[in-house]
């Protein structure tokens, strides 16, 4: 395992997770939900939560619709790294732009945050697809877990520095917490940009046969996309896996994006406790992601994911029935940290096994499309439950996530990994 993880291409590829996790921690999970809560103090909690969820859903729909087309175009043009760099640049610039949002500019803040989400998700299409450029089939679980593990450490380290900047600005020679928050957003953009460079310089894309011109790659990309719909229907195991992934990853993504906002605005827990809990999640998740990579090799990625979904279901029940204090939130943070990276990394490595290697960006475009559509249902259901269900409140809304985890788990239990690998190899040969 040590030999694999010290490989130059593997390390450079995994460092992109280190790079973009700064957005996932400092912006997405950490500061922006609290920042947005302050920006939107002039409107009600219900309206604030509603527009926050609408922003998440809108950005997810946009990237979900574009993802498979972009993947197909990148495959035909042999340009996955170029697409990755473009979306990463968008995300980094939007992250830094949040530094100039202030006062009651909650609408502008949401728009910038939404485009940051698009940059983050768009780049991941091509980053995920490039795992087959750096890892052999038997190495996929370990390498995928390594990427997530580095992401938790990298994102956690910058988040720790940002937290210290905001809580103790004088220690860094900064005027006040507000200025420190602005500098934190800028630091995310710089961190993301700098640590993307190793992948762009080092990782070698698998050569594309008969590379198309820019115009030709767009035309052929659309044709290839139509063909991929047909191929996904042929690969029944892939289709079943994507259906299960759509459900359970929706629950995972909703928890990542909504946990701090929910605890801050709905449960009224102090922001300092929420930030500490996020840091705890990051550093618990580092060894846990590596462990799940090893576990995937031993018992198979499907079984590893199912274990994670059981823990997620228990965590939602705990949050609904017993979560009252900061100590309770720390307990929940540890539980989520133990399985979050494992479920995500094993999903990526399992999918990589089930698809033809010559069409990775195209198929990972579908994978990310499903993931983005899987970031729509949870937030929308949580927004609508208090409005449509008599007597239900914002806290009751989180119970809908159990349906996503249980439904996804039931479908996943029917995925035949061996049959899927065999079908993918057969399609590759044809």
C-alpha cells in the first residue's frame, strides 16, 4: 500500500482533493452557512432556509444537466485536465469573491456561493474520472480512500487556521473578526488554485484515440452522450448502482451542506461549538477514509458502503430525537466523520470498476450528474415538509433523509459487482 500512495502520479492526483476540500470545509460546511445566517437576519428563519435550499438545488440542477455532456466532450477532445482547470478556477475565484459580500447582501452572497458550488462540482467530474489514469483496478479502493483522506487533512488544516484567524484576529495582525472572515475566503481561493497545479503538471491522461477538434469534440460529444444513454441501459448493474447512489448520496450531501445551518438557525447552538465539531469531523475522517479503503479491499466496496448507510440512518434518528447541546453535536460529528469519506470514496471506486475504461469522463459525467440531482431532493424535501405537512417543524424535516438512506441501501444490496465488472470488460472489448 505504501508503494502505491507514494507514487508521484497518485500523490499529485490526490492533492487535488487536498486543494478543493478547502472550499468544502471553510466555505461550504463551515463559514458560509453561519455567514449567510448573519447576512439574512433581516428575513425570517423559514425564508432564510427556503432560499438557501433553493440556491443549493438550482446550482445542482445546472451542473447535473451539463455534467454528462461535458464528460463526453472531454473524452472526445482528450481534454479532461483543461476542463478540470477551468471549473477549479471558477470555484477559486468565487470563493475569494465572498470576501466582498457584507451587510444585508444575502442574495448576492447566495449567487456567488452557487457559482462556487458549480466550480466545485464541475471540476470533480474530471478529477473523479482520472482515477483510472493513476490506479489499477485492484488499487482503486486504496487510491480513492487516499484522495478523500488527504482532502480531510488539507481542508481541516486550512479550516483550523481560518478558525484561529476569525476567533483570534490580533494573533495574525488582523483588525477584527470581519476582516479575518474576508481573508479566510480569499485564502480558500488561493489554496485551491495552488494545490491544483501538481495534478495539471504531473498526471498523464490516458491518450484519446482520434482526438477531435474543439468543434468536432462538441459535435461528437453530443453523439457520444446519446450513445452512452443506450450503453447505460445495457449495463444493468451500472443503472442499478446509479439509482441507489442517487438516493443515498442525496442524504450524504444534504447533511454536509445543511448540518451547520440547521444547528445554528434551527437548534440555536453557538457558532463556536459548530466550528469545533466540524474540525473534529475532519480529523476523525482522515484515518476513517483510509480504513474504509482497506475495508473495501477486504469485504468489497458495496458492503463497506452499506455499513456506512446504517451509521448515517442512526445519526439522523439521533439528531431528531436527542440532539440538544453542543456535546450532542460533537457526538454526531464523530459518527459522521467515521463514515462520510468511506461512503464517498467507496462509491467512486465501485463505479470505476463497473464502467469501460475508455469512456471514464463520459461515465463519470453521469456519475456526477446523478450526484448533483442527488443534492436536490433532500434540500427540497426539507424545505417543503414544514410548509406542506401540518404540525411539522424544521426539525421534523430531517426525518426524510432516512428514506433516502434506506431506499438507497436496499437498491445497493441488489448490485452484483462481479457481473458489472464482467459486462464493462465485455463492452470495452467490443
